[in-house]
C-alpha cells in the first residue's frame, strides 16, 4: 500500500482532493496533516473520518519536531503539499504568517522527507502545489508559460515563489524527486467565504453589498476545483521528476463578469430578483499591487500527460452555487468558528488538539 501524506487537507483544495481520492483509491493510505487555521475545517472531510485508508493529524508545518514525528510514524512515500496561508488580502495586512507557513513550513517538510528517505528516492515523490500568481501580472495579451520568469506582486505570491524555489533547489541539490504545479484560480465547494466567488454568492443571498475592487476589469483564469485535483494526481502519477506543469481552465473572465454570472445563477436558484441582486454591486478601493490579468498556457500538461478539465465555467459555477445553497450548516460553522467545538469533541480525547 502506498502512503500519501497530504498537507492542508482540511482547506478548500486539499479537502476536495481528499474527498475525491480517498474513496477512489482504497489501496492508498492518505494521511492528512493540517494545523486547522481559520481556513481549515475538519467537517469538510468528515465523510472520510472512519475510512480505513484515511488518517488525520493536527500538525503545524512550522513545528519541525511535529512534522518529523508524523513522517517517522507514517513513512510516506509521496507528499502532496497544499498547506499554505492562501489569501492575498490577508497577506497585505499581515505578511509574517505567510513567510512562516509558506516558506519555512515548506522547508520543514522537505527536510523531514529527506531525513526519512535518506537519499534513497526510488518510488518517492514530493509534489508542491503552487499558484500562477508567482508569475506576476499580464497585460491584455499573452499567457503564463512554465518558462515565464517569476515576478510576484503580493507577500502571498512572494512567499509561494520562495517555496517553489526551495522545492526545485532540493531537486537540483539533493536529487529529491519533486514536481510542481502552478495553477490558476480555483472555485467550487468548501472554499472559505473570503475569496471572490463564495463571498459574492453569500452576499447576494443575504442582500449585502458586493464589493468589487477598482473597476472590476481585472481578469482571472477560473478552474473548477476537482479538475485541479485531477491535474495534481496526474502529475503525481506520471509527471517527470524535476518538472513544473502549469494548470488552468482556459477560462478568462473579468471580475465584473464573474459577479454578474453569480447574481444571475443565485437569483434563479434562490428565486430572487436578478436586477435587484446586480444593484448590490459596489465598487470599492482597489487592492494594493492588484495584478491585472492571469492566464495560463496549459499545453504542457495537456499534451504530455493528457490532462483536460471536465467542467466548463457555466457547469462549474452552477454546481458551486448549488453546493453553497445546499450547505448552510457548513457556512454557519466556518463563519462562526463553530467547527472548533467539533474539533474539541472529536480530537481532544485523541490528543490531537
Ligand atoms: P486554504 O486557505 O483554503 O487552505 C489552506 C489549508 O492549509 C487549511 O486547511 C489550513 O488549516 C492549512 N494550513 C495553513 N497553515 C498551516 C500550517 N502552518 N500547518 C499546517 N496546515 C496549515 O487554501 P487553498 O485555496 O485550499 O489552497 C491550497 C494550496 O493551493 C495553497 O498552497 C495555495 O497556494 C494553492 N493554490 C490555490 C489556488 C486557489 O485558487 N485557491 C490556486 C492555485 C494554487
Ligand atoms: O491565481 C491563483 C490564486 O487565486 C491563488 O494562488 C490564491 O490562493 C487564491 O486566493 C486566488 O487569489 P486571488 O487574489 O486571485 O483570489 P480572490 O478570490 O481573493 O480575488 C479574485 C479577484 O477578485 C481578484 O482580482 C480580486 C477581486 N476581488 C476579490 C475580493 C475578495 C474583488 O473584486 N472583491 C473582493 O471582495
């Protein structure tokens, strides 16, 4: 049986990855390590809790002793590293946690893997999940290639750039079999409602202002989250050691277009007036250093590994809105921090708090 250590498996993408692959791969043991910050909700993976091929440990990747302990306990042959501070706006207000978790935390994982694997890297893999934001901002033309030079704008993207460089350095210096994916904006179930799409869905429902930064003309390249999860597993299984793969949905939309689409779908499904929903749009002060446009050229992963996204923006957005409408208890829990009571009840007795 293979053992995959997943970091940050209670966050948005990590939880979708766990929920997607634990049932599909019964011969693989998935060990989820997560600090359970405000963004990590164990309820998002509660359905896996009693599965024989799933384990959870509450671990802060900034704590090198704790990281080493879980590596020694489970002896993973594969690491899929999601854990990060992920929200650009938070990084502008408080960059330090981003450097600690994203850079120093990544270092501790690399060191723990090197200590466990003792330079015998056969059948081992360290996969690092990263972002297109490391490439900086595009103008009206062009796309990010794997060869595009790094030019990060925010403390978040600078910290992710630092972690990417460290991971690649472990390949060049120690021969560690690493792969890196740099993906565009994800959306789907379990995304914390500070990010554009879930924030707007909930604000439309609650008839609150829809805060659009600047003129709403900034462009993002949207990908449904399980398509990203499939891309990661494809690279883990078949990606070439030391290589980077860009992942994106070929789905560029301006922010204002996204917000209009959300107003239309939410209003239709929740039986609200669409024009009244759109009248909630409020233009607010722009994000400092706001990257204008992201667009991914995903030719490499498509042509070399055969990955293709399954969802279109229209099908993915509808699924996403339906999911938020159908899970009011998850929303209440993440907003109020109520899930922390669940952690106390479920993990305290096991000493994992
Ligand atoms: P998220 O903020 O929803 O989840 C992050 C998870 O990491 C949470 O469960 C949190 O508890 C955990 N975590 C944070 N600090 C930790 C620490 N010190 N130790 C252990 N666990 C810790 O993030 P996400 O959107 O799911 O992103 C996951 C990864 O994917 C990140 O590395 C991010 O940079 C990358 N990424 C995200 C997107 C996107 O659109 N969301 C796109 C491309 C890449
Ligand atoms: O590109 C990948 C990145 O996508 C990931 O690496 C990050 O972890 C993830 O958070 C996301 O970053 P963005 O900054 O692009 O996502 P966010 O949802 O914060 O914002 C999307 C766009 O919407 C961006 O142009 C800013 C704008 N925005 C955002 C918020 C929260 C608004 O106009 N209003 C808002 O209230």
